[in-house]
């Protein structure tokens, strides 16, 4: 996965998870992005927090558009 840029997001409400921040940014699952996010030196401290405290700054890697694969979503009801 090639990263083309980075964005920073500050957690502004209680109960936020890293995967929810990625979902709000991309509006779809991006395979492997959470792992890339946690490998960034700016985010190393986030690996210990399941729920992010208010005021936490998260650096989000932005991959090339062609690297964003849509993960099929399985629904129990069609």
C-alpha cells in the first residue's frame, strides 16, 4: 500500500475507536489501513488505547486511490 499523504484528526467526543475514525474518513472498509496507521511513529501510543481519550491527535495515512480495495460486505438479509 503506497501512502500519498497524511491527515491529522483530533478526537472531539468520548467513546471513539480507531476503526470508527477510518470509517468516517473513507466511508468504506480499507483493508490493512489500521495496521499501517498503528505503525506510524506519531501513532505508537494509540496501540494501548481501545477507546481514544478526547483530545487525542491521530495521524491518518491516505493511500493511493487504486490501493483502496472495496471489501465485500456480507448482509444476512438481502
